[in-house]
C-alpha cells in the first residue's frame, strides 16, 4: 500500500475518532450557548476520494478546532475548574488530541499527495 493511501486511511480514521468528542463537547456548548460550528465532512469526503485538497482542508479545520478550543477554554482548563469537571476535561482533551492527530496526518498526506516535479 502506498504511503499516501495509508495516510488517507489514518486521516479519515483519526477524524472519525474525534466525532464522539466533538459531539459531546458541542452538546455541552449548546448548554452554554457558545457552540462552535465547524464542519469536517467536506474535508473527509475529499480525503476519501483521494483529493489533495481534502488533506489541506482537514489540516485547516483541525487547526481551527484546536485554536478555538484553546482560545475558548484554555484558561479554565489550566485553572482546573472547567465546567462539569472531569467529563468536560475528557471531552475537550479528546477533541484536542484527535484533532491534533488529524492535523499531523493530513499535513503528511498533503505533502505526500503533491504532484512530483521534474
């Protein structure tokens, strides 16, 4: 199996693994009235179809999720009093870890999917 194909599969898997964290965190955000609305579906569809743009889109969306989570919740996490305690920390921690994995995998996939020059 080609390296880009492996990266394509792992990028999709990591992104799908983040969905339970995103869903739980978004439901929690709706209770607070500050839901972030970011859609990874288009990036996943493009990655699944083997399009390099899907990798790039997934990188940007993952970075937006990470930046938004840290901006919105970073101080409360560091201070140790985030919303409902351990469950909320697990949701946001899972979101950060899985989106971080998506960014790394999609970045590598984007680099590997570029047309060769020369």
